[in-house]
C-alpha cells in the first residue's frame, strides 16, 4: 500500500496543473449553484429541508465532473494530451451511467455512514469505488460496473479501505483548516469560503480517484488476456 500511495502522490504532483484545469471549473459551477439556489439540504427548526432545484442541479453536475476527471486521469496515465472538448463530450456520453453509479454508490456509502458512522461507509466505498473507473475506461453499464468493482476489489479491499480512510481524514482536517483561515464557521455563508472548500474537496477526491485508478490499472495488467 505504501508503494501505491507514493505512486499516487507522484502522479498527483506531476499532473497538478492539468488536474486543476479539469476540477476547478466544476467547483466554481457547484459554488454558483449553491449561492444562486441555496444549499441542497438545510435544517429548519431542526428539521431537514431539501432545496429541490439546488439538489437536482448538483446531482446532475456531479456525474459530469466525475466523468471529465476520470477521463482526464486515464489520458494522463497513458501519456495523452488533454483537450477539454473531447473530455466533456466523453463525460456527456457516459452521464446516464455515471449518474446511476453515483446514486447507488452514494446510497451505499450514506447508509454505511449512518449505521456506524465512518467504518461501514468507507468499506462500501472501498468495495464499490472502482465502478466509475470501470464505466469510463471499459464502457460497462451501471450494474455491471458495480458488480465488477465488488469482485475486483475483493483481494485489495484492505488497501482501498485504508486509503479511503486516510484521504477522508485528510479531507476533513483540510476543510476545517480552510474554514478557519477564511474566518467562517459555515462555508455556505461566504462565496469565497465555499469556492475554496469545494476546490479543496475536488482535489482531494481527485487524489482518491488516482489511487483507485492505480489499483485498477494494476488489476488490468494482471488480468488474463
């Protein structure tokens, strides 16, 4: 696992400028959605209230951002130059599949987080987090991608679980530091704080995607032809 983390960090540092190019625009769009239509989930008199417009827009934007990010990682890993238009076109083509995977994966992780806080949610992501990569790189559908992710992660589940926990912990700490530096208790109360938090969030999830992609690529190399 230590070697895989070193490889992930090297890839991240080497391609940081390109990764910023494909992540920051979506962070800015998400921030614009929140400040135009409100937070997707609010507590009103201690009761959760969903802002349907904001929630729908963010739910539609996330798979698109995910598709562009994963397609970019795949091309960078294969030494190919990045061009935004082809990446966006590929992500739009895969949008229905990535939306389905995102919803089902989000439900699995969310239920895990609610049941026993961190551990089950991280385990669910460790077992199913390869699914979007399989969809983007191999062109498989929603259920097949999730099934393949569960199967292929069986022998590497401990590594993926620990990496998920590690990067998730870093994400929480960095987000708290961002909120502290901008002097805001709530990122949504300041456009600058919200954008900074979303940019950090995108980059750290990009780091997680790179780690999972690395394990996927090693698995591909070891699969029988």
